[in-house]
């Protein structure tokens, strides 16, 4: 006996069709019109969309950062992801200075295993790269399926590395097949602006944004791409927020360079105006890069439609206002950077992208599932509804209305950036490797059922 999804519209990145989907065990066994019922468990998808489960390639669960730890762990965070239709995520393990990548991976495996309810993997954050570290990179790619590395051009004294380190890492990926993901903001300039602002007594949350100008992101994005060009390898820019940075990616792509980038819903739906909310409420939106003036949103949407941006991830990094964000009540630079979003990505992008006519349904699937899978070595196991692929499926009701907010959402954080926003389009069923895990707005999955995904090389060169 299998599970048969009947009467839905199957939506892949490449096209849509009316078809039934038969799941046997953990895999998709058949995609065809009118598959006979036999004795299968039936999921009725009449008037619903049957899409590959969302793949979120940028999350921070249980991450020590800014003097505290992100509020969702691998249990609460992956349950929230599942409610939102995400069935795989790629989080980050941190190789701190003086530590090996092996140690970092072991630590993050401990955090996730036995807790995650959906499949997961890790990028490796690299904070230094001595000669031994180069060998560590090879081992990660070859033996552990950790085929991507995040480096930071910002957060001096914490994560920031210099250009020589970046260049070394990039060159090594040319040999071992890994992919460098870059946090592209000019950390030196930002640090100076922050110190100046604090000296002037500018302490409110909005100064977080005012000391991280779009040009600082544009400059670093251009530099990162130039370093990758000199190394002769692809590069992936994370959480791109501004027209300035997008222009650098577009110019590079127009020249034929393999430069890729993701943006996140917060940069498409929120703006600098949120920092002007009364009192300390602007702290809810303190993240890096910061929210930009509203006009950047249209530029990003055009980038998504034209494939200058290839992926939408969340950068989910939640901190409660109480006890966490309030660490920066008297100093914006002490507000932990990050915001929640793991649960709201599909519904927000569907509502604001597909329903508003900015992107097609197929492009929606491509941005939120198929290209993330290809970019990070999970395709075709994940990211498509096809025979032989994992049965990671979201049965999505494009008309279902939801009011986003603390009452309806499941992330373990005491505010939501979209509180009160009404959206249309939400999952009805979510299936992870053949098991129904969300049904009728209830979680019916199992703690610890999520498996670590050893990833293959990026398929970026085919994109
Ligand atoms: O503010 C953010 N983005 N927090 C998470 C860490 C990072 O830089 O991605
Ligand atoms: Zn970052
Ligand atoms: Zn991040």
C-alpha cells in the first residue's frame, strides 16, 4: 500500500500538469493521470497544487550569536518549517578560530540529530583558513557531503575574514568542487560608521540600518565576485538585500561569470520604515544586511523574474524581544542580528509574488525548491516531483487565507515581523520522505525523523 495524491495539479519548475502522484515508501513511484486507487491511502488534492517541498538553504537554528542563541532549536525550527511547507533545510555549522571543521560538524550534528523533523544539511562557516583548513575543506566535500562554505566580509572580530582568506577558499573550491557562499557587506566601513554613531549618542535600532548603507553591500558584492573571477570559480551571494548589490551580480552575469545570489522575503516585503516603529520595536527588524528603502523591493522582484537572483531563502535567525533583542536597548550594536521567517516563506512569496503577477507558479517552485536543490547538490533527489525522487511534497491550497502572527504560527519567538498580515495560499498537507507530517493544520510527524543529507557538488554550472 502506498499514498496516492489524487486530482491535483502537479507544479514543477519546468511546467504544470493535472496528474496523480503515487508514493511508495519514501519515494515517488508514479506521476500520471488517473492512477487507480487500489488500497492506497488517499490524499485528496482536488483544486490544490502538488509541489516539491520547499528547500530553505539559509537557516540558523540553535546558533550562538550576538551574546545569545537563536531561539528555535532543530525541533521547534523544523516543525515550524514543516508547517510552512519546507521539507529540507541547509543550516550552518560554525568552525570557530582554533577549531577544525570536523569538530564544528560534529557539534552541529549533535544539535540536529534526534530532533529535526525534516531533512537537513549544513554549510560550513569558515572563520580562518590555515593550511590544515584547506585539507579540512576537501574532507568536508569528499567525505561528509558538506559541499558549501560560508565566509563573511562583515562582523569584524567575530566571523569576518580578509580577502586573502576568501581567495584561498575560493581557489580551493576550484579543486574540490565546493561552493563559496558570501556574506557581502564591507565590515571595516560599517564598523567605523557604527563607532561614530555611538559616539554621537545614536543608540536607537534604526541606526543599525543607517550604519550599513547599500553601497557597503554593493562594494563587497562586487569585490567578492571579482575575487571569484580571479580564482576562476562560481560564487553564491547570500541574503542579497539591495539594488546596489544586485547591480553587481547582474553585471557579472551579463559578462558570463558564474555569479549567483539569493534574496529573502524580508527584503521583498519589509523596508527601512519598519525601523521607525515606536519605542524599541525597530529591534524586531535588526538583521544584516538591514532592511532597505522600499524602492529596492521592486528591483529585487525584477531580479527574481529575470534570473539575476536564483533563490529565495529565509535567513531564519530568530531572537525574542524579551531577554534577547533587549540586550541592545541602550546600544543598537548589541541587538542580536536576525529575524524569524522559516515558516512564512512559501505563503509570503506565493501571496506577494504569484498572486500579484510578479512571478509564475513554476518560477515560484524554481526559486523556493528546485534551484536551491540544484545549487546545493540535492537535485534530483529533492526539488522536483519526479519518479525516483524523495516524496517530499507540499499539497498547497492557493486560496487558503491565513492571518500571519503569533496566534497562527509556530516559531519559538515572541513576535512576528508580519503580525496581522493577511495572505492567501498555504499548505494543506506536507509530506516528508513519504510520511504525512502536516495535515489539517496539525503536526503529525516525528521528532528525530529528519535525516542528515550528504550533498553532492553544486549544479551551479548548469544553471
Ligand atoms: O542578521 C542576520 N542575517 N543574522 C544571521 C547571520 C547572518 O549573517 O546570516
Ligand atoms: Zn550572513
Ligand atoms: Zn544568515
